């Protein structure tokens, strides 16, 4: 770029990732032809009853834009669920607050030199909050208010988003809040319409459209912003787009583009929110830059996000973590925010929770080699810590699988509701909801399968395809069945191979003599504790467990073989009990014996905690 004016033009763009516009607008005249004119965005304020000189209605404009997106079916596709103002304020205080205090000691120039980016900024909730705080800091240091606003709203904050209209709203809000101290050109070169995930980390080249150019790469942007080392703070709420949902899964072309950009970290079903976290760790200053992006709770432990967790943790330490502890969006998802300080080596992570950002304690900071970050959530949930004596893993003596959606949907047309039948040809179907520890509730309660309610669900094997019938026969063997989405691991033994498991029930097979011992192990207090420490957050609820077959196989075996054998016998007696009280008593005794097998210190405290998590058992079966 030859001169500064051309450089300014370089960072304006009117396009997003090449695969995205067609995905969002093709075939939808509302999205193509009913977009608001940029010149009419001022009318949004007028519609809200806001005069030119009135203060801005905080958060309302973004909410109005979300409603507009939803009316056109684009909100879910974009993952557009904007952050409530109290959460924005809390995260800004947590991250920017210490940064400002440190820079204020160095003077106004140090504060004005801050560069903060939201890589999925939407209508600018975070950028406005950050700019306000920077303005307050600068005026507090004696800077003229107009100059303070020019720095805060026109230079210090940078935003990127694929939603053109959200970007226009963001620009408008920044200009209005600066009260004449910032021009459109100021914000247009810093609030950009593009897909941050597709901007090259190094060595990009401008891609020209009719009038403007896409950001070539991040180093060019750093240079333009006079921040060659990267951003001081990367903060925001990137879109959560489940890759298991047809509405929000990536196209093949876009998946390929992300794989080229992020390598194996973009493989599988990784949520793009996790990729934004990885991006943030790449573009923040490696020597003290701070990263704070809201994440779905699943990225703490999801297998496909493991590479992201490893790479981010290798760049610095998680100085704090905020756990929402309630649903703060109208999207049905639990969230948290890991706060990483790059280049630091802190040993502990401070844990904050709730809308008040209350301090709840601390835990060991995650290391790059840690398979998940679930231990932090477990500490917040009050999961105790205990040391166990182990030898080997379940995988040494068993196999486990949770099967796939193909089996689920393949069975769906062939499920019947009948009490008495020939189980060899019409085996009972077992879902997660029909499993309690040591107890199968088939026939005792109605259950839903594929949106249909059954009291006695069975599968008509004769109607299955040849391939699906082979699968079914491989599951109709002696086994342990393990439920998911539960507060403890809930397992039952199917000693005769009578029941057919439904996805995502985990099927565990081994030698016949091992089955009762394996079930006792899985339900036990030590393994429940360990599973929570490893995998909490993977389930739909932030307080429930969901394990894959591989996760089950990695669970440790106890050293104490004799106590383990006795626990297996107690578990069998629990299964054969005719009353809930008897079954619970045998389960608790099995749990005590498993604590002996793992040589747990203070076993009574662990058993008491575990009993509180066991499902309530009716007194009559």
C-alpha cells in the first residue's frame, strides 16, 4: 500500500466469506431485497422514539435488529444472540478494568494506545462499553473530552462481523456516542464487514470487489492500527453454531476454508465459537494480551474442541473464568467465559459466577495437555477432590460404543408399542430415560423416542434392513448399558442380551464374569467424581454427564480386586431387589466397597456427596 489514504481504503470491505452470502440469501427475497438502506438506519432510532440529541437506549437497538433477523429466518443461521448489558459490563470490568488501572499509572498516551477488538461484534455492545470506559479513563487523566472521545470511539476499538446491517448499526452508535468527535471514515476503517475466521494469519493478499478490498491478513491490520504486536484485548460473544444441527452446520466449502485456515483444530464438529477463541489467541498481543470470549459450556469438554483448548492454553494461562450459572440468552445454552492472559504462567484460575460476577474460589489453571477444562466447572459445582489407587483402564477388559445417528433414525420407523411379545424377534428398546442405577424402567413409565411416546417400546427386527439387522444382533448380547445426560453415571446389566439400546446409550461388552463388576465401577462414587472432573459440561445441562465410548474406556480400574468383586455382587443384588429401599441400600454398600477398592481416603464424605446426586428411587417397583 503506497500511502496512508490507500491503506485506509484497504480495511474497508463490503463482502463476507465467499460461501456465506449465498448460504444466507439465495432463494429468500426477504433477505435479498428487503434489507434496510444504510441511509435509513437513523430511522431505527426514530422508531424507538430517540431524538438526535437524546442518549442512546442501551441494548435496545441490537435487540430490534435481532428481531428483524428472526423475522427473516436469519437469526439462528448467524448465531445472532446479543449479550445482555449487565454481562457486557461485568466482562468489561473483569478484563479491561485491570488493564486501564495499569496504563493510567503510565499516563494518558498509554491508555489512548489501547487496541481492543470484538471479532464478532454485532451491533457493538462490547465496543461501546469498552469505549465508554476508555473515555472515562482519559478524561480522568485530564484529557480534553472531545479528544478523549476521538481516541475511545474512533481509534481504540475495532469490530468485525459478517452481518452488514449490524456493522452499520455499530458504526452509527459509535459516531453518535462520540458526539461529533468521530467521523464516519474513522469508524469505517475500524468497524469492518467480513468473516474474521477467514482472514489469513500471515501472508494474505487483498481480494478486490467493485469498490473496496478485503483485509489481506492480520499483520496488515496491526500495522494500520499502530499495534504491531497484536490486540491488547479480544473480547466478545461469537456465534454458537452447533454442527449437529442442519440449520447451523457448515457447508463443505466453508469447512474446507476453515480447515485451510486453522488446520486440524477446525475438524469434526467443532463449534465456530471455539475457533473464534483460537483466533483470539492468535491476534492478541503474545506478551500480556487478554482474551475473553463467551463460549457455550460444551467447549469445555467437547472432543472436537480439544485441539483448540490445547493451542489456546499453550499461549498463556487462564487467569479467570466466568460461569453464567443461569441462562442469560434466549438461546437454550449454558455459557462461560475463559479469560486468558497470553505469555503469563499463573498456577491458579479465579472462578466467578452469575450475573453479579461473584467470586467463588479458584482451582488449578488448565495445562495444554489437559484433555478438558471440566475440572473448573466441577470445582464450582462443589465436586470434591480425592486421590485413588488405580491400575489399568476399562479398555483393557472391555469394549464400548455409543453408536451413531444412522442407527437411531434407522430404527425409528420400526418401533412398536406392545407389552407382550417374542423378545427374540421384537426386543425391548432401551433409551437413556429408562435407565437408573441397577434398574431398567422399561414398561414402568412412558418414554419418548423420535418425538413419539411409548409405554412398551419394541423393535420389529424383521422389518430392519440387512445392515441394521446385523447391527442389532451385535447389540443383543450380554452387556452393560450406560445412560447419558445424568448427574451420576447410571448403569444397568443386561445379562441375557434381551434389550436393544437406543442412541446415545453406551453399550459396554466384556466377558460375562466382568459385567456386574463393570456396572458397579461405573456407578461408584470414585468414578462419578472422576467423570465429573473430566467431562462436566459435555451434556445439555451444565450439571450433568455425557460420556462417549472412548471416554468410558479411559476410566481407571481399581487396585483392590477383592473389594471390587464384592461390589459387583452387591450391584447384582441391587438389580434383583424388589423394592426401591432395598435397591438403594445395596447400591450404597456397593459404593462403599468400590471406595475400598480404589483406596479412597475419607470415603464417608465422598459417599455422602454421591448419595445426594443419586436419582430418587420409588419405594415400590
